[in-house]
C-alpha cells in the first residue's frame, strides 16, 4: 500500500508539531506544567516522554504530595521501557521512602518482579533470580494476604526451576569436560540443594557414570576405592529409582566395576 505525498507531509508535520510541543514543555520553568504533561503522557502510554519529564522534576517534588505519584509512575515508566533493573531500584526507593503510601505494597511487589523479569535464561548467571526469590519471599512474609500473592508464588516457583535446571546442567557439564571428580561433588551438592528435583533420577545415574569414569582414569592406588564407590552409587540408584530407564545403562558400569573390584582385591593378595 502506497502512501501519498500529501499523507506523508501530514504525518511529518504532526510529528514535528508533537516534538515542538514536547520541547516547549521540557524547557518550561514551571514544574507543574511538566508534572501535568508527564501524567498526560503516562496516561497515553508514552512512557519515554513521561519519564523524561518526571526525572527532570523529581528533585523538586520530592517531599511534596506530587512527589509520591512522580516516583511511582517513573518506576513504571522504566519498567514499561524494559529498563528492569532501573525500575527495580526505583520501586525499592519508592517503598522505602513512602512506606505508608497506598502504593507501597505494589511497589514492594514490583521491585521483586522487575528483578525476576530481568533474569536471563537458565544457562546464564542467575544472580537476579536468586535476588528476586529472596525479595518475593520477603514480600510474602510482609504481606501474606496480598492480592499479588499468587504471582509472587509463581515467581518463586519459576525462579527455583531455573536455578534447579542450571545446577543440574552445570553438574552434567563436568562430565562433558571429563572433570569426573568435580561432577560427583556437583551431583551431591545438587541433591542437597534440590531434594525434590525432577532431575534427581538422572543425576543419580550420571553420578554412577562419573564415578566409574573417574575410577578408569585414576592411579592404581585410587582405583579400588572408586570402583567400589561406583558399585555403591549404583545400588543407591536402584534403591531410590527401581524402575528407572537409566538402570540398563548403569548396569554396565556396575558389572564392570564389580569385575575390577574383584580383580584389584585379588592382586592385593
């Protein structure tokens, strides 16, 4: 669909007029003009222009009745502009400054939620997920009957799942890197940190594999202990997951470890 030259001219003219109007407001020395315009831009979901005006008058209105709305709306401007860490800091500043405000509870929730939204995929650093979980738990402790309770619980659950998946994949990565001793330790730590994880079954199997591979590359004086540990880890897998689909593959590690244990014991005689 082609746009006529006249229509293009009208669009450009409207754009330039809009820019000229905003610049005039921005240069105004009356903070009330900027305040009202900022609210108007915010209502129209023009968060970019709204945030510019709110930021410019923030030092002036802080402590005034208008300051509460400016700081709260500014935090949402940053959130909707996807500046999540800035928004998180702004929401935190708001509820610490206006603890008695009717918006304090929502700001407290949004502080944690902004951290949650800013967190990357599970395979990257999860510092913000950990921080979000702690912040959400504090929120629930402070406002147990909040209207945001279900969302807060969901944030904690999803963040926990991301940390769980990252922990499991980090442990599994040690096997790929042939760092078998580190893998065994990592799977033990994973089980302690995530005792109800859906990955525990596979983790138990991979622990058998890691210990077996570690025994194979160990110096002779270490092999008996490590093959023996492989046997014990296999028995733990069978006891905890008797119907596991990993048992067939784990059986090979178990059988070969038993053979090596008997062989190494006979060599000591």
